């Protein structure tokens, strides 16, 4: 069975547009879409109205009115119905449904970004010719929350490398402004690609928050962790040992460099000290790094004893990376894999200023991290996990 054209309908639409101009757009669209839906129903049923054929699939069952908001205003269409053992919904309206879903996500995104309900309504009215209420915006946000929660709770698998980081944002609680910790876990999988494994935002005590966060990753199936990279965040050390007690830990070399500056006696020595620490980190292997560390510490025992003591205690925490394959060492010696992510988070949260509660903060951060993770997972390989060069000894 073939589609049948309707020259009379096309002539009616042309006359409508000729007489009314842009004022006839809505009625023209209504007539065209209604006809397209009728033709599509006939194609699905394998029969025109009242036609008897051996290939007929089901029967027509009248029409059902449906109003859709469009750029030319609301239009009420007549949606063809069917009965019998056949499923049918017009593809033209299916596209409209997808567009409506995209609009709802856009509304939720504006809500996430802290745009006021009044501004959201004005934007939508300009784009679509109709406004939305605060209730609709809240419903969109609730739908987005469900989607984001599902992403945060998705099952995990094997990730040999785990990078952890924390940042703090201002949250209002009980009339006070408090620092809310945002914990982020990045994993590098067996395919060598980065993935955001999880995120948590809470005002709870640091060690408790970290421990619950790491345990939640395990409960979701995280396994095969062989190496952890992070800065020395408050509470993380004890939590990490409790949850991943046998996994080697690499303290971020970039942050170690920054931390060391607090123990340098004078400003004019900072560059020299930074270069000395860099020479340790850039050693050919772990024995050479240990030897160089001893030399640097000895050189500052008398002139800067606090610096020497700090380096002797803390810099070895930045040398675990020498146990990894040589090809992996450069990228796994710091937590910089998350640095660009943090820059983007800072840029977006700076707009909001402060958040009314933990949930609103978590909503924004999760939305941004989910987008970033999807880009990574469909992008280039971050580390070659198949044939990495073995570490130098």
C-alpha cells in the first residue's frame, strides 16, 4: 500500500498562507500534521479508511485531541487512534515528545544553574511562545534529580586506578553559612579511559564522610583497585586505610610542592627549594629518589630544620608512583586528572555564590560531572593499559 497525496489539502494550505501570511502558520501546521498522521496510520494498518485488504493490520478507531506548545503558539492536533493487535503513535508527535523532554531538561538545567523562576519563564516564553510556572520548574528539577541519583548509584566494575579529590562550597543551614565538602572519585578502567565513579556532598565530619563515600563505591561494585592518588585531605587517610587498607597510596606531588612552601624560611629560597623537590620527583627510579631525598634533607638540616623535618616525613608519600609502569608514572604522580574538572566546577559554582542546601549543591555538581564523564567514556584513551612499560629499577 502506498501513501496517497491530497492536492486539495495542499491548495487549502497555500491559500491560507497567501491570505493570512505568518498568521496562518499555526493552522497550516495543524492541517499538515493531521494529514501526515492519518497517512501514517493508514500505512501502519496497511489499508486506507474503509478499504478492505488481505494485509490489513488492525482498524482505525477515531481521533483523540492533543494540544502541543510550539514556536507559533499552542496547536491542537487530532491524533489518530487504532484498535486490534497493532501499536501506533505518530512519529511527528513522537518527535514533539522528545523536544518536550529536551525542553524540560533545559528548564531543569536553568534551575540547577540558579536562574530564577521569573527568568526561566521569560526565556521559555521567548523560545516557545508560552510560559512555565514555578510548579513546572520544580517538577523538571525533581525529574532531573531522579536521573542524577540513578547515575550516582549506577553499578561499577574494575578500576585499577582511583583518583580522589575534595572541594568545599558554601551552604546555608539554620541561618549560618557552612563549608560543605564535595567528594569526587575518578577511576581509570581496564580500557584506559577515565570515568567519574561517584560524588557526594555533605556537612558531616570529614573521616565519616570519606569512609561512607568509599564504602558506597564498593557497595556499587568497585573492585580491582591497585593504586590510589589524592592529596592529604582531612579524614581521608584513616578512611582510605579502613576501606582500601592494602592498596598503595600516592600523595599528589603537585600539592606536596605547594605544601612545602609553608616551611621555607624566606621568600628568596622558595624557587631553590621547589627545584630541589622537583629533582627528587624526577629521579629515574625509587632508589635514586630515596637517595636524592636524603641529600636534600641533609642540605637543610641546619639552615631550615623545620623544612628538613617536614620533607623527610612527607615527601616519601609522593614516591609510590615509581612502582607503576613507566608509561603511567607521569599522569599518576598527581591528582591533576581532576584539575580541569575542578576548574569547571569552580566556574559554575561561582555563579551560584552559595547554595540553599546540600541537595542543590549536589544537583549542580552531579549534572556537570555526569556530562564530563560521558565525554571521557566516549573519547580518547587516557592510559595505555594493555602494554605499559614496566617501571625502572
